[in-house]
C-alpha cells in the first residue's frame, strides 16, 4: 500500500511515472494502479474477480506480509478466469501454486529478483553510486523516507495544522527508494517485452509485408488457450484415484465454484477501480427516499505539488526527464484564454438532433477550462442502483407493495448508515490521478493513501437492507460481513422499534438532518471504537444467544440464519475477511442459457433480529456473485 510514503511514491506509481511517457509516444494510454491494502490480504478483492481491481495486462501479487495460505490461489485463478484479459502474473515463486500445470504450461507467470545485484551504500561510496541506487538496503534511516504532509500552494491553505510527515514510517515498511527500485524492475520487464515485440514486428513486416499480420498482435486466441486449458483441468476433482482439489478449493470447501468460474462483485473498501462497482449503488432507498451515503467531500482538488525535498539533485540522472524528452514538434494548439473569469463568454453551443455536434466559438476562459476539467476528470459518474430508479429526496416507486413475507412487507429500512475509517466521498482508484481522503480534519493531506475500510452498518432496529445483484448466472451470492463493528449507533440510539415505527412513511427524507449525527456515528453506544472490540472479544462474545439473520430472495424468505450456523462462517479465510453464502442455487448454472446471456438480477434483503440487544450492530461491505 506504500504506507509511510506519499501515495505517488509507491512502486506502481513510480513505474507509471517512468513508463507513461514512453507508452504515450507509442500511442498507448497506460493505466497503472496500486490496489494494495495495509494490514490485510487480497481476498476482499479477489472474490470479485477483476470488478474491483480492473482489467490488466500485467498484475503483481505482493501481499506476503499479511497473507499466506490457500486463499492466495484464488487471486491467481481469478486473474486468469475473470475479465477480458489474461495478464502476465508477477508473484514470488512460492505463491504460484499449481497454476502453470493447471493451464498446461500456458499461464504467463514470473518472479522478480531482489536487490542482491546492488552494492550496499556507505558514507564512503555514496557519491560513487547513481542516485537511484543509493541506500536501497535502508540501513540509513535518514535516507529511507522523504515524504511530508504539506507543500504550500497558492490556491489552498489547510485549516488544520499539518504534521511534519506521514505516519507508519516504521522499520518493516519499505521506503521510497525500495518502492522506486521495485517499480523500475517492472519497467525493465515491459521495456524488454516492447523491444522484443518491435523486433518481431519489424521482421514480420519485412517477410510478410505491410500491414502487420493480425497473428502478431491479436492476443484473444492466446487468452482463450490459457482459459480453456484451465477449464479442462478443473472439470474433475479426482484424477487417477488421487484427490486433485486445488489449494483454492480447499480454502472454500462449501463454495468451490468461486475457484472455477469468473467471479464478480461490488464493494466499498478502497481503492476500487470504479465507482460503478460500489456496493452503495445496489442498495434500494427507503420509501421516504433515505439511502446510506457518504456526504463529506475533499477540501481541495487537483494534483499535489511535488515537494521540493523530493527533487532529483542537480547533476544526477533524472530518468523521467529522459522519458518525456522528444524531438517531435509541439502540437498546434491555441493556448490563449480570457483573463476575465466573471465575464467569461459562453464558449460551447450544441445542436440537438441526429447530427448533434459541439462547436467552440470563442477562446476558452480560465473559468471554462476549470469547469470542463472538473466535469471530465473530477466528478464521479452518477450511478443508479440496479433494479429501480433512484430519486433524491423523493418517494421511489412502491416496489415494496409486491414484496410480502408472512404478511409483512419487505421494505428497505431507514436505519442503515455508512461507516468507515475515513468517511469522505473521494476518488480512490489506486491510480496516479487519485484524489483520496482529503478530508477537512486530516493532519496529512498529501499522504494520499488509497486504502480505506468502508461499509454499511445496521442493527435490529434498522430494518431490511435491500439490494439487487445484477447478473447472477452460476447461482451463488456471498456477502462479506463484520461481527465486531458496533454496539449501536447514533442513528438508532433513541429508537425502540424497527425504523422508529415509520417503515412505510413516505415523507421525503431531509438530507440535512444527517449532519446532526454523522460526525460521531463511528463511535458506538458505549463510547468504544469498533476496531478495539474486534481485538479484545471474539465473535462468540459479540453475537448474542438470540441472534437471527433473515435473508429474503426476490421478495420471499430464503433462510433464517440461527446463531450457531452463522458463527460457523465468522471464521476468517484470510485476515479480516469472513464471507457468508447467503444464496446458493446450483440449478441456475444448469439452465439452458442462451449464448450471450449474462445472468439475471436477484433481489436480496437482509435484516438482523436480536431482542436482547437490539442496538448490537453488524456491517456489510462487499457482495460477491457468479
């Protein structure tokens, strides 16, 4: 995750810093992301296939500090099975599992070497080594980190005093030099691959003529070869009388299908590649329009300034400057603009109709350029939850009228709320463009770390949490939940009945009322924070004896989970990742699906029932499905 350093200093972003201008000269847009999570492994994301990670031509697994064991095999399998592309996989050899054999030797896997080739830096030889190769062994603590919390800028001044440097600058976290070294090793792999490809293409054109034959650059057939070999291997659990269950299938004995098909998912933990796959998008609003959401915003936008102390010293090699250097002439663009922002002219007109077009009629003003940038790059897409039309502060369609459960309507509750380490609605996609967690009370605004735990929380007084999973085909839906996340909350603390007795009330929800309790709702009824509770007490202590969880599917009661069975799944397959199989219907996979069918939507409703402790809270952060 790059903790202790600026987010822009982690290895994925330093790789991008070097390779983006190179790829740009080849006419290729490079996207690089650091999707690492501090303190946990990868299972929270890999169960969703590539929906949360995003498409990739190259993926690196580097989570050995916090994750070991059979669940890592799921990451490897979903890297191959899910999404459109089958990437080159970089991982320590001990974590390749049996992927190469399972794909009949076709999987593209590799391991990066260490820094043994680099001489150890001393005070005596430091000036003799290139700048990027100095102090890689991190024995000089003064040379390990150079991140700061704020570089003064003219357009914004923080209200909150800023710390001198980010936290987490500890011995076991790599510093900026190690991150840069690791990123440049990946860059060398890509540069070597580009060189070989260009040489191959040059030879092919000389022998076969121009244009270059598709077989030299179309990769779809290669992807299908790898996947077909893998699918053939996993059709049987027994071969030659021996158990050939994979490590992944041993980790998920009750739902081994997650190791055999392309998984999908929606989640709230950050980073995630797109807001399109935020779990909040799936949630149905209550009849009064209430729907859990984050309301805090970043206090400033745009790129952070490069701290002066991170400047490459004069006389040293600046590889980024070399990468961006070019002999091509600058493009013929009109860089003039109007200085008067208040009286800026209308710059764009549009003609409606089949021949709709847009024409710039005057020189763009600074104001227009800024607004265009905000609209194009800063604003998140407006996503409607799947299954119905979202209306802000209006009463939605009365879908609940057709949802009956023992004469009781399944109506979205008004007691679920958002919760997280940092509760700001910001763009945390793991990319160099991320503008993450710039909240007003931050003491280190430039830190930029993208990893953050967010979820929706509720209790027995919160009512139903209703959401629609869009494309279920294999008949499996899992949810990640937390049993330690609360003893009640400010939203329901004064309630004595579900939804405060206003389940069907359609008086439009007033969003401003949220601000009366949002500042302190991350702390619970007894004043304790939710994370220490997880450390001090286990699930057996946090789940009352009369605990029940109801699950309804498409408006009908599917299952009531009693305490004993629910606790069976509270054990974590990987650190901080316990999942519950709330819907498993193998008959869906056996249907005669038409070619191109991606599945069908499934409406899910979950509620908790605890009479002895109605304020006892639980959280949901992810839903996974196939």
